[in-house]
């Protein structure tokens, strides 16, 4: 997918196959070296637009190195970023950009934080997915439990009130897993 900026529309466009750890291998040891090679300092006098441009360029380089899933390395719960995200190490370009070494540490921690959450989410999805051939009532109960579990996980891990953004995205990803919940037999249970 070609991208020219990292606006909210692109941010929300990732699908579960884009970020699914099972489809997107990741070598944590190699990642540290790659991040050191691509992350630089930002000039001290850089304005907001230049700092955002730096973040967008780092995002493009991370995507080139690791795949599209890495694009969300900077999706923080902070209102200064894309509010409602998961990454705790990153705040925003105003507060998270510093020297080359500090930037490398921040980007690396943020990338790993994002990847850890995707891996945890994949495990959670596997636990939450019941047999799609359950009776409609049982399937509805299973869905209610899955939604409650995701809401609890999202709200418990977000430091601010933006948890619902992540929760909505995670729920869409869960719904999109093929052959699991949204079967042609019972789409109205989920899709309403």
C-alpha cells in the first residue's frame, strides 16, 4: 500500500492480516540494529511540521524494514498523537523527539510495545473464538464474553480515556478473522 502521510484514515486502514503476527515474522534482535540504522536526531529548532515529517519518514522506513504492521509504532494513548492507541513509550513529536540515541531508544521501545500488543491480541483472539457452529444463543453469549474481554483489556492498558479507539479497532479485527465469527449462517448476530 503506497502512502503519502500518516493521517487518521490511513491509521484506521490496517486489517488483521496486515498486523497478524502469524503472517508477519519479526526478529527482535535484528530490529534493534535496524532501528539504530534508520532513526536519526531531529534538529533542535525543528517546528511541529518538521517533527511530524520526521515521524512519518521513520514510519515509512520501519514499514519498509518490517512490513505494514510496523506503521503503528507511534499510536499512543496521548491526545498529542492519534489518541486512543496502545504504545506507551511514545507520546507525540513535541515530547518524544530528542537526540539520536534517545530517539532510537524511544522508537525501539515503541515498536516492541506495539508488537507485544499484537502478539497478545493474537493469543487473546485464539482464546475468544468459539466454534462457529454453536447454536445462535450460545454464539451470542460467546460474542458478549469476547466483547467484554476486549473492552476490559483495552481499557485496562490505556492510560487515558482514549481506550475506545483501540477497542473499536480490535473488535473490527476480531470480527474480520475468516471462518471464525462472521459465518454466512449467522451474520446478524455480529453485524446487527
